[in-house]
C-alpha cells in the first residue's frame, strides 16, 4: 500500500508540474491554439525543432518586410516547420491583414498564428520575449523600422537571425547601412539580406555595377539571398491560404537558402 501511495503521489506531482509548465509557456499570448495544432499533428515530435527567433526589420519603409514575413511563415508551415508570427510594428499591418481575411473566411483553419506585441511596456516586453524563447519552433517577429524605440533592443538581443529586405536605390542602401550599424551594436544575430521588389529587366551597366558593389559590401557583414523580383503575385499575399505556384517560384530560392542558414 505504501508503494502504491508513493506512485500515485509521483503521478500527481508530475501532472501538476506539467500543467504549470504548460501554463507558463502559454503565458501572455495564450498559445493554446498553437500547441493544439502541434499536438494534433502525428509527425510533430519528428518535426519539432529548437527555438529560433527571427526578426524582419529595416528602418527604410517600403522594402516589403511584412509581406516577406507572411510569405516566409507560409513557406515554413507548408514545409512542416512549426512557426508563429509576432507583429511588433505599431501599424500592426500583418495582424490586421489576418483579421480582415478571417472576417471573410471565418471557417478557414489558420496555418500559423499571428499575435500582437506592444513594445511600449518594457517590463511586459521582456516577459513575453522570455516566453517566446521557449516556443518549440521558429518565431518570426515583424519589427517596426524605428531606431528610437530603445525597447526594441531587447528583441534584437534575443534574435538569432535578422532578415533585412533591401532594394538597390541609394536611399535604401544608406538607410540599411545605418540600420546594420545600430543592430550590430546590440545584437549578435546573423544578418540575412533579401534584395526584394527588384525589377530584373533593368540592364543599365551602371545600375548593375552598383548592385554588384552593394551585394559585395553586404556580403562582408552577412549573407545575401537570391533576388525576389518585383511581382504583383508576391504583393498579393495571404495569411490563410497556401502559396500560389507563381509566388513559390519567385520566393523559394531565397527562402530555401534562409532555411539552410537558420
């Protein structure tokens, strides 16, 4: 009887610890849906991986960081990689995009979660980042292009990789240089550059020379991905449905290489 009692006590203690751990990880974001999706997948244990925090950021607007973040989340999910996205941008473009799609298609199952992150509250931000570091899979964070928000440093410090969309116009190149300098002062994240929205038909020798020079310089501090060309199909992204073949053909060379790095 004594042995039976001890065994029951151990089982109860184990279940209590398991519940506490579960609730801790769920935390602020209430990732119950995320973990339910993973648990329902028979191959989850095989496909689960170490936690990776990957940010999409650049101080230059209009380079397509939100679009690429959404497309990459879909690409990871379709390749069996557990992924969630966090919208830390004040505009909340990614989060609002998901809400609009769900308003129209409420019954469609979400392939990956999108949650908001308020960077104004430093105490809460640090708490949330600690929770995100325990998520079993890849966490993609769409960051605001703002170097004045000191709270963003905590996100940068915890990032394992920074995906930085760029274009080759002088303003974007200059702004990217400023961002790189600021990011490297607070973070050890691997820098991954994606030339995005590039008009591949441009063949002027001077423009090609400047592109090659920019790629060479960026290669000294990070890794430059294959070009994502300008395309209406890429801009027309969705957070609910699979990637279209046209989209996949354009982004896969870059995304496949990113997966190898992270």
